[in-house]
């Protein structure tokens, strides 16, 4: 029962009440950009940035780890050495950054990774933990707009700024264009929103570049106006599909757009979902059982990625990392100091509403409510453990999206998620 969203929705009063309409969402996002330095409005992003400031921005993400890392795919399990970091630093081409940098803008062509260094090297904390690539930062998705700030020494990578993050992406995953054209695309009045965990464009035997292209939850794509829809799209009648515009890179490298079809039977909708607590749970549960993917790796997502993708289906934008979200002034917040007691945390949970966000160090969870007087959450976690009814520890690794009790689920061998809870956030 606990693994069904209907079980939790059935416990709520008025679960379908709209928490904020489209105008409220727009105002919330605008206010969030004002309050939180990790969020930017790319329509107002400077056309020229200071070179020294850009150098510092690159340095925020492209820096050596303070702990040892190892190359996962090296049979010798070789450690990342100072010489390796020196090679990575050279790849940054920081000496090529001018005093004033002209900003370019682009659209993402297909799901891609954001990396802390311009490399696809897979590095891990220890040979025993091989899942988490510590050079992985975030994911970007088709149709997403970015500011392009710099280029790697080998010319294969761009350093970009999205609405909530900055890091390196491969150049082949992006097409450059004029900002006004990109904004017209991303701000189209008629648009399709992906509400399933993953959907694809229809198979296209004529154009492999847009055939079965993966679209993750929260992706927004412009819809063709009814009078623009052709009678056939590469041999398929579009009557049973949504006709969307996808960015493409033309043969000469310029920005172009092509029509792709998304079947009406897929989990999509025209415009954002109504922002309700019922819909928060329905969306979150669509990821149930998906394998954990640090920084949107493994074609999946991590704890914050889960929250981001759910809230994007309402049009709500949030900071990328859980620490950034937890400290952010956006929303209604209750935070605890280091001297917080279990009583303080229980009081916060007593005031929590279904769909609120709960924060432990390096982690975020979605509150589901109580069952048997114990609070429950849905979250994407890389590892975990439990205690039995006698308080004895039970080791286990979840490594995916799951529903768990908050008080008895272990975040570490010593502490439960409840004991490490430091903030509660309501998006309202």
C-alpha cells in the first residue's frame, strides 16, 4: 500500500487544491531569482562578463578534490594524481580568457552531462564504491537554454551557465543561436510538458537525429501552431500525435528547427500541471524503483534531480544542489541549529504538509505524511540502512527511488535521516 501514491493521497484533505496558479508560479520564479544567487534569468544575463569573474566561476567547479579519487575504468585502480589535475587544469584554457568575454547562447540538442572538468573520465572515491562519478555535476535536457561562456583547450567542450548551474558540456550536444531566437523558442505560448519519467519522440526513419529522442520529466518543448502542422511529418500523419519543435544543428553549424512527433498516448500534456499536493506525489511516484544516478548520471537522477524534475512539471525552478536548496530563502522555511533536539524535529514534521521538502546534509526528501504515527518520505538515495523494532541495525543498500520511514531509516551507520534533519521547506 505504501508504494502507491493513492495510499498517501487518500490520507489528505482536499489533495487537488491548487497551491498556486500560472501567475503565482511566474512570480515565485522571479522572486526566487532575486533571492537566490544560484538561479539566473538567462533573458537578463549579461551579454559581456568580466574575464576575472569567469575565471573564478570556472574555479568554483573545476578544482581538485580534497580527498583521494580513483579512475574506475583503470584495471590498476590508479589514483588521480597531481599530474592528472595539472593536465585537467591545462584543458581549462584559462589563459585564453580575455578581460571581457562576449557571451554566446545555445540550446541543448539531447540529454547531456554537465561535468566539473572537460573530460569524460569516470572517477570514484574508492575502488569499493564504483557508482558515483565525482566529476559528474548535473544533467541538461533537449530544448534547454544555456549561456556559453568559454571553450576548452581542445575545442571539444563548452563551459556553460544554465538557469541553476554552471559546468562543462560537450560541444556536440549544443547549437548556438541568437538570444532573441532562443528566448522565442523557450518562451513559446503553446508548449508540451513531459509528465512521465521518460518519453520519446516517435520513431523517424528519415531523420535519425530526432528519432526516438529521450525526453525526461519536466522537459518543455514548443508546439507547432495548428496552421503550421503539416499533413505528414516524414511519412507519418500527425493527427494522433503532438507536433513539437526540436532544435537541430544544420550542416553549416547554424541553429535550425525540425518538427518531431510525440504520440498522444505518451505521458505528456499541453502546458504545465496544476500545482497541487496530489500531483506532487503522482509525479514523484513515477520514478519509484529507478536506479540512483549521481548528478543525473546513469540516464537517471539523484535526490535533488528527483525534486527538480517533479517541480519542473509545474514550471517551478529550484537550485541544483540539496545544500543550495536547504539554505535558500525561497519558499517557507524552518531550519534547526546544531543544538536541535528530536522534539524540534518532531515539531517541524507536525507542521509539515504533504509534498514539503526535508533536508539532511547532502540529501533532500519529499514528505508523504504519517503512517502508524511514523513520518514517511519518498526519495532517491544511494545507500541506506534500517533499524528493526528492537532498535538493532539492519544493513542495506537501496540505490534508487524508494518510500521509507524517516525515523528508522539510517543515513549512516551512526545516524538516521531524522536525526540529521536540518530544514523543512514548503514551496508556497
